[in-house]
C-alpha cells in the first residue's frame, strides 16, 4: 500500500543523494574488487540470494523516485532495509525522505545509522552534523566535526566550521586551539590572525591579541596594511600615541597610503584636531594615487559628519566639485554626487546637469539615465527625451523602460511608425528576466497603435500578449474591452474585462464610460445608464470628455428620454465634439448608429 504523504522535492534530493553515495553503494556492483570492509558493527554477511533481493529492491526504489512515484520509492526503500538492515546508503536516502516529510527525529536517527555504518564516509558525517546544527544540537555537531577533522587533518573547511561552532558555544579556548590547527595547515594570514585576535579579546587576553597582530606585522614587514591594522587596534585600546607613531612611520615610507591616511584622519578626529583632520582629508581626496573606493569612503564619512553638524550642503558641494574636477573620469564619484544632490532635494535642473556629467563618463548607467528621463518628462520636450533614450538602446538593450519612454516620446510627436518600430525592438529583447509590468505595457501600446492603424486582429493579439504578462493591466483591459465592443464581437469577454477595471478604479470616468458603453451594445440600457451617470459625475476635468457626454446621450435616447439625450449631445459639442453624426442626432432627436 502506498503512503499518503506529500513528497516535496524528493526527486531532486534522491538525485543529489545518489550522486554523493555512488561511491559507497554496496559491494554487489564489483564485489570481487572491494579492498576491505569499512569499520562498523560486525554483522553476518548477506546470503547471495538476499544480496540480489536487496539490490533489486534498492534499485527499484531509485527508479521509482526518478519516475516521480515517490510513495512507491519510499516503500521499496523500507523493504530493502528489511532485507539488509545494515545498508548505510539506504539509511542515507531514507533520511532524506523523512526530512522532507517533516519526520525530523526519524530523519536524524536514520542519518546517525548511516554514519555509524560508514564512519569514514565524509558525506554521511557532514550531513549528520548539518542536521545537528539545523536543530541546534551543537555539542553533537562538534563531536562529528572533531572526528572528521581527526580523520581528514588536511580539510581546513571542517576546522573552520568547528571554529564557528566553538564560537557559538562560547568555548573560546577550543576556538583558539582550532584556529591554531588551521594556521598550522595554512600558515599565518590576515583572516586567521583576526580570528585569533577576536578569540583572545573574547577571553579578555589583550596581551596575546596584541602579540598576534604584532607577529603578523613582523612576518610581513613590507606590507604596510598590517602595520596600519596593528595601529588601529592600538587606537581602539587607548594607545593613541603608539598608533600615531605607526601611522606617521607608514606615511613616511608610503605618503599616498590611503589606508594609513584614512586611519590618521580618524586619529585626528578622535583627538579633536579637526584642522589637521581636514588637511588629511584633502590629501586623500586630491591625491591621484588614492583609489576610488578610499575616496568614496572618505566622502561618505565627510557627508555623515556634515549632516551631524547641521547639514550645510554648500560645504559638501564645494568638496564634491573639487573632487570631481580632479577625478573627471571616475563614474563612482560622479554617481555619489548625484545621489547626494537627490538626497538633499536640490533643484531638478541642477541634478539633471550632474546626471548628464555622469552619463558622459558612464553612458551605460541605466539608473541615472532613467532618473534623468523622469526628471525631464514633465517638460514635454519630446526631442530631448528621444536624445536621452536612443543611446540607451545600445548600452542597455535589455532594459524595457527605455523602449517604453522612447516609444511614448515618438507617440507624442504623432510618429506612429517609429513608435511601433521602437516597441517591436523592445519586444524582441524580452526574456524571462524582463520586467513583466514593462513588457505588458509595451504590448498594450502596440495594440493601441495597431488598432489605430485599422489592424484589429493584430491589435487584439497584442492585447492578449499584454495580459499574459500582466493579467491586471487595467489600461490594457479597458482599451481591449472598448475595441472589442466597437468590433461588435465577443461582448461577454469585453464586459468581463471592463468590469475588472471599474472594480479596480470605481471612480475612473473613462473606465465607467467603457463599461456603460459595453452594456449599451448589449441593449442593457437601464444598467448602462447607471454607469454612464457615474462616468459623467466623476469626469471632473475643466472640460468634460465629449465622448462620455455623447455616449450618455445615446443611452438616454434609447431609454426614450430624448430631451435629456439632446442636452448631453449639445454639451458634447460644447466640449469639443463636432462630428456630423453628433449634429445629426441633435437634429433628429434620436440615436443613430455609425
């Protein structure tokens, strides 16, 4: 009988499991070549018949899992263990099943059994230790990793886990011993020394912490970074004079050492010597040999201190101007300047000028270019928008937003062909990593233009694609529904789509008008009037929409309210509607189809 469980991800686990245990499968594969039995509890060997039976059921379990029949795979695996209760690989796979089934206690016991039967199998031992860690049984995890480290003294990755476990248990003495073992295997290095210093400090042993850093500095006398590291430790431990001597010694040997300069800046700030700190900052920021990261760190620190002192942006801008002049090709510093200006909400034209300077250095900076487009969009300078967008298609061809803004700019210039061409280029770059909302918008715009060109079926296909990427694209739903109603086909589909829009935005006069018109097209005039009245009431623009007013008049006319209909039609003409058909309706006082 198959188990009634939910088997999640077990196929993947079994595949991974089989890869890791393939080297420790039982001896039936090449029994005559096995060198020796792994240390384990002495058990009677399987008979030939039982060995064949075990192998058969075990492999059937693997095949069943591969075919997605996980319940059968689980049952077959359990049966194989009844035949051979000392098969470590079977316990290993059983444990993965049990863990997925949230049978945590059973999973750990099965993994413990696998590790016990194959004590030299690193995969089983590490998986068991990981189980212990996951369930915060750190003492047990330590024992397993200690055994692993004893058997595999060359595996420093095991020692690193041990170090973290001892740290977790606040056993800093054993943590230090483990670090010494790593150091013996790998030699003295920065990370090891820092870990050792931390352990000494946790033990309250400042003397040995200093010795460890001093030893690192002495071991690599030509590496000034270790000297500065030692000096920083002295600063943190109230030995400023000793730290200062090291900083000045390093800078005498290497005047442009940004690490030492930054630390000396901190020293002067800590001792209240602000003028000297400012001099050091100037040295860091104006030195062509200072790396960009150090300059950025110093600028950020300066900005932070400036904000704490009241936030005088003129001081920061003066400093940023000096730095950007001397680092004209440093895009990171230029970007930092833009970020600061944006943070301080400076005038858009000032920010835009900084963004243009940034794009001159880093034309592929998509974020900066999009910020510039958004800043200048309200100006409706479509030629400028186009000039900003076009280079982005070369530098950032997979960014859908640029096709969107460029297409809209062309659309605003009544250039439908270039709009369509741009949108199609954008769609050709779509991938599964593309922004779904933006892709949906591109297809929606394509649908609108195709509809305008009279290519109705192609337009509907574009709308369908838009809704596949984003099924709640309200603008697309509204336009698609309206054009479906105009086409006179599939009014039920049109109504369903339009209803979603008024549920999403119940006071949107355009969406209300569309829904009312679709009801009208189905001769549901009384219902249509309800939504048409709401559309008129919510059309609060200084000049009401002539389309909404004309539609409302049509609905009233079909309800037999000719005088009211004429009033709406006259309002439509006053609002800008001047079609011959509209005038004919007023003249005849009745609704006339197109």
